[in-house]
């Protein structure tokens, strides 16, 4: 099918004249047989031949190319303008007026710091713990939570249990061992709690040998001797192990404690020790004697524990 060229404007010049003068702008009329000149060759006016003539040079866009946006350089004029704007910005005394400069920031910091210090000083001098008062709400809350005063009963304690007569007398605690000195029916003193002095009378590996003053020490305070306990790490055999404790060279026992044959402790011994001198004076010299060891296995690692109550 022949191409339809009716959309092109009709010129009065003849086709050969138009083709000869400017083939690139040749207006076509209707379906007439046109002759186009390209490179000195006359061609028919087909669509393909016309498209071949439409180049950027023939349409007046010689400088058009397909360079990407990223690779398109700025013009010399644009580069000059950008450089001038950057230079002016850097040289400006305050290029960002909405922000504080270093000098302005330091000045503002000093002003705020001085104000805070002054306020702190005013607060610290205006009131102390002793002079600060509770506000009305705080005072009301304190008053509501405080128990009603009920006085003193029997000289023992304040009653905070909602009524008179609910106090606990000191003397009612006298039956609690270790907490109260029953001799005075008062609250226990620190010295009323029991003390234990544990004495190592030998090393752990050497056989025991009888002898006097295997241990000697002085009492750190006056006390009452209430009990004694013996133990070893190797039990005596053949005969019992018997120990004596002396104050200033005199035995404190009328019946000495012992560890039975093949036993390691005096607890449960067949012989109950009897204390004849329980009052040990402050700075008194105390010695421990080993009066008898096992006849077959002597025993090893003897410890003597003295149970005391300070006077």
C-alpha cells in the first residue's frame, strides 16, 4: 500500500525543484510519486527512505547525544556560579544564623550555669533539715498515721498497741535462755551471751602424750565456767583419755572429763565431769593437763572446749 502523505503541507514548487533545493524539508502531497535526493541518489518517497533522512543533523539538533544524567557535566558558567556561592558561604561570619556559634554557645552555657549555681546556693542557705517545715497535706498525713499516746505502764514501755495494759514487761523475758539475765530479770547484756574458748592441745598427726600444762593461757575477762567438752580425730583404745583444767595450778574439777575407749568425743561419756571451781578470774592463768592417754592407741588431735558466761 502506498504511503499517505496528506498530512504534509502542500507547496507550489515542483517536486524536482524541492528535491534539488532542500531534500530534508521536502513537503509531500497526497500519494504523488516523489523523488528524494540522498547522497546524490534519487529515491522513492517511501516511509523507510523518509525515516532514514530524519537525523539529528537534518532536524537541527547536532549537539544532542545519549549521555546519562550522572555523566552530564555542568557548563563553565554553572561551575563558576557554584564555586562563587560556596566561597561566599565559607567566608561568611555567620553562615547559619539559626544556630549558635561557638562563642555564642559558650556564653549561653556560662549564663545558665551561673543561674543554676545561684539557685542552688539560695536553696541550700534558705532551709536546713531542722528548719524545713512540712506542708499542710504532709502534716495531716503524719498526724493521721501516728498512734495515740497511751503513756507508760509499770515503768516498762510505751504502749503502741491501741490501749493501756498491753506492754511486755522485761521480767517476762527471763525464761528465754541466752536472751535475758535471769538473776536481774532484765534485758540481756552482751556479756550474758555464752562464750566458748576452744584450745588445741596437740597437732593433728602426733600421738598424744600425758603431761602437765600442754596449753597455757590467761583469761581475757572474768567468767563462770559452765561446761567442758573434749574431742580427738583419732580415738584412744586400751584406756580412756582423761584431761584436767587448772586455774592458777589448781584443778577446777572434782571429777575430770574424759573420752571413753574407741570414742572421739566426751559427749555421752561414761563419766560425767563435775566442776568444783566455776569462777574464773580475769587474767587468771589457765592450764590444760593430759592426765591419761590410750594404752594401745594413744589418740591424736585433742581439742578442749571451755563453755563460759561472762561476769
